[in-house]
C-alpha cells in the first residue's frame, strides 16, 4: 500500500511524535512532506516498532522521519525494510527488518502512554520489531501492579542498599524525588551516622517512600536492635533485610511494630520488609509468619500484646522477597535462572498453605544480581519477577558514597573482573563477599588471613615467615600496633570483646584480622591511594555488563551517571525489548543510550 497524500503523512508524524516526515515515491522527483509535534520519535519507535509505517510502503519507496538530534530512514525492499538511524552526535545504526509482503498497515494513532525518559535524553536502546503489531509496554507497566500500588512508586525498579553508606542519603533522596524506591546503606556504619543520615533523608523526601537496610550482625546482635530503634523513631516504613540466615528478635520486632486491625477486620502492618535471599530455606522463613517462639518472647517482654501476637500469625514476615543471584557483597552466586523460578514456586506453595487473605499476591518476588543492562533485566521480568533490584551499577554514580578512585576502578571493570574474599562481619564463620578483583588484591590477602586463622590458635602460633609477610605486605605494621588500635576501638565500642581477647588468643587474632578487613572498605570509600591494592569494593559482574552497554554513549562518563538517569535508561531499555519480543522479533538489536 503506497502513501498518496500528506494527510496520511501527518497522521504518522503525529503518531510517532516526529518533527517532520518526508515521503519519496519510487522513481519520483517530487517528495511529499508533513510536520508533527516532535519530541518523542525514539520513544515512539521503541513502543510501536517501524512495521506499522513500513507496511504502507511499496518496494523502492522510502521515508524520512526527523526529530531533534535524530533521523530515521526507512527504505522498502522486497523482503522487508532497510532501516537507518542516525544521531547528530553519534554513529549511524543500520539494520534490516524482515516482514511478510502481505503485512497489513495498522491504524495509526497517538499513544497516551507515559514514559520514564530522562529530560534531554533519548531512551536506552533502539529495538525494531519485525512483526506488524502495536504493543504498549512502558517502564510503568513492567512487573507487578500491586508492587507499584503498595510502595507508591512509578515502576518496579529498586535501588538496592549498598553498605557503608555507599547507597548514600543523597542517592536515596534522588530516587524518592523521582518516584522510585531506594534503600540507604546503613550496614557497617556507626549508629550515630545512621541516625543522622535517616534524619537527612526524611527531611529531603517530603513524605515520599524510601527504605534503609538492616544488615544481620551475628557478632553484635545489639547493633541490630539499636538500628531498629533508629528506624522506628524516624518512621522508616520499609527495610531491606540482608545476610540473614535465621530470623532474629530485632527483625521480627520491626515487622510487627504498630500491627493493628483495619476497619474491615484486615490485619495492617505499617512496616514492610524486603528480604534479600539466595536460599529457599531462608526465603521460607520470611514468607511465613513470624516464628512463634520469637513472638512469645516479645509478648513476655511487653513489646507485643497477646492480641497483636494473634494478628502476627496472619501475615508473612516479608511482603517482598528479592532473589539475590550473582551479586556484589554477600552472595552465594546462584544463577538467577534457577533461583528465581524456585522462589516463585515456593511463594505459591507457602501462600496456599498459609491461606493469606491476598492469596499469592501477599508476597512479591523480585530479582537481583547480574542485572546491569536491559537484556538481563528483561529476562528477569520474562521469568516472572515482580520487580528488579540493582546494586553494583549504582556505585559508579555521582551520588554514590564512595571515592572517585573507587568509581574509576569500577568504571574500568569488565564482567569477569570479580573475585570473592572473606566477609569482614562474618570472618570467623567463613562467609565470603564478591568484590572487584581488577586493581585490588583484597580477595587474595583476606583469604591468606583466613587460612592463618583456621590453622593457628593464636598470633604466637603463626609461623615466623608468614607472620612477617602479613605484617609487611598486608598490615604494613606490626601485630602489636594493630592490636593497640583494635583494643582502643573495642574498649569504647564493647569492652567485653577486649576481655574475651585477653583470655582467648584465637579471638584476639580474629579481631586483628577483622581490623584489616574493615579498614579495606573504608580505604576504598575515602580513596586512600597508598592502599589502593587493598581496596574492598563490593561488586558483581553486572558492573562490567553495564560498562560494556554504555561504552561510547552519553552515559559512559561518570558525571553523566546519576542514579535516576541510570534507572530510567535501564527501564526504558527493558520496555523497548519487551515491545520487540511482543511484536515477534526473534533477533533484537540493542544499542547504548543516546541523547
């Protein structure tokens, strides 16, 4: 079907938000043109594809659609259409889109769908469907509608909590102001800093939703309790629970604080938990109601009434379960393609067994780990994820609470530049964290300390040559000096640790080793150049995937990587890929984000 008048051209220009459109007939020297509103050509192509336009063209005919900074050329060939996209400030993108010669042009109409385009930028990917179908997947329609409603956010995208304040107050505030959910990285920070940061966030978000993390601390359970006190005092309604192996009184107390009965007899819980898990047995604890033994303890201590305890048996501990796959920091490095379906089935089973009033919608299951570019994130949604959560990619953003040196190292990393080393907070039990391996020796040096801890009962038992090497290459000071610093720290924080160390040589050795492990992440955050080879930078392979995706684009430089722009670019890209797949495209091409 050949276009024959300017009215049809104007209709296409309006539907695709092009500034202008020009049609060239086969062998004709008299092109036709029409103007449109402009400002949305790329987003419209990502939503609709080009087949609805191309099906209007006869072989040999072509069309040019122009918008600010970009030109789209379509030339009809016998087996489809030749596509060329050219940006004023970047290279051209060329593709061949096959479709049946009998394809029927679809009715053209303007879409009222909203997008998450960052002002002044184009969407994250250019994908061209190859079947004549109009789809309308947008960032706001991906994932669980209930998730968006419950958390009052624009889309099912979460900025995860990176400990040590790397997920900073300014990062969380920026996310909240953009209508997105972010978590403050309280883990490992002194309580007074957590208190101050939460106050800063509350003042900055103007009532918009935000969260903070509650990192399980088996060595210092009192820290968990005091962190919960801070959150309850400031009215933090959502926490991200991470590194939990068993539920603790602190996390149960937070979940059940303020539990009451609504006007229709429903149980209302003002405090929500995102549980980040990588094992079904841990997920099951969060999917079920709070353990009776812990609830009974809270009743005995006067924290809960017996009526509130009865209500507690009707709600899950967590409404949102994040399947943590191959992530940075604490991780079991599970494959998402195995972990997510397993947790979805477990959710369905437990919701049925517990007979929650909302049924299976009582619990949402999200995905995290390895999600650094749109294709991976689309795969997570396609597998049934209710939401996606990112971590590593946010460390190399302007709001991240870490040093410029650490950010530069992250931006230079590839997908294989990760390693695992002992976790500072769970050193004695052998837990590991995934870290950046490129440019740092943390994983190797921390592992050396763990081997010494396992094989020796005290500092005195460490063989002389090995002890000297630890002092020279790792500590860069003597054990005596390290213990002097460590003793002073614990004397102020918890004197019982010092008393225990004086009686238990192995514990004293562990505290000295934990001094180094703890300092390595601090050196990274402060950018201590002399200690660069010791930097502990929590990082998963998603960081390298993101770097590869944005290479050569406007998002490659650090000053362009603000956390909201990263979120928008990724979700716009996921929506574009979703539209392409829904339209029957089998080979989807993705290019980096363009202005």
